[in-house]
C-alpha cells in the first residue's frame, strides 16, 4: 500500500465555507440569517452550505457546553493508562466508556496506551474512582494521574 492509501481526501472548502465556519464556531446559536448577512448571501444559501458541511463531516451538530464546576465537578484530572498488552485496548476502552466521570478517552502513541480526561466532584471522589473502578479493569497494568489546577484556554482548530 502507498502512503496516500492512508490519507483521507479533504473535502473542497472555499472562502465562503471558511467564513461560515469562523462565524458558527464562535457562536453555534448564531441565526443563519445573521450569517447570511455577514457573508452577503441568502439564508437559504447558508442553510445549504451548513448542510453540505454536515454531510461532509467537516462539522457535526451543535451542542451546549456544560460547565462542570457549576454542577459540583471541581476536580479535573488527566490519566495515562498503561496496558498489560496492546491487545487489551478495545476492552479497556469499553470498560472506561462505562464510567461517567471519564469524559474523553484517546488511544495514543508514546508512554501511555490510553489517555483519559476525568471530571470528579473532589480529589477524594477521584481517589475512590481510581481505587474502586479504574484499578479493577482487566488489562490495565497501571495508571499515572495528573490533576489540572486551571484551564488557561480551550479552542476550536483555526479556520485558515
């Protein structure tokens, strides 16, 4: 197989698509008519463009973002997971998916096989989760946990 066999072809995105993406990623609730006004096209054109971007997989839906601290989840931690063997990846990921406090899970290269983001109410809650749930998952050899003191920023990928 050639290297290009592994590369997914990129969808054709023009300047109008880029402008639409910049506007809707800043504010997912912006009305299409306001986007149309900013872009100098009709509301129907914006609707068609957004639908096309959805169909191409460039964007996926829209969402409300919950502030975990406002629900009492005051501890954010990241955990590197070492597996006993690489073949345990799928079953460990499935077990991690069942733990609601785990909000992200990545299969990675480097030191850890899996890297997760965890939101818990307190450090004590995190310790209990590690001791009673994570360490019990078959296939996990050990873990390394990092507590986030503060998030400086989070953003979408830049649109050209």
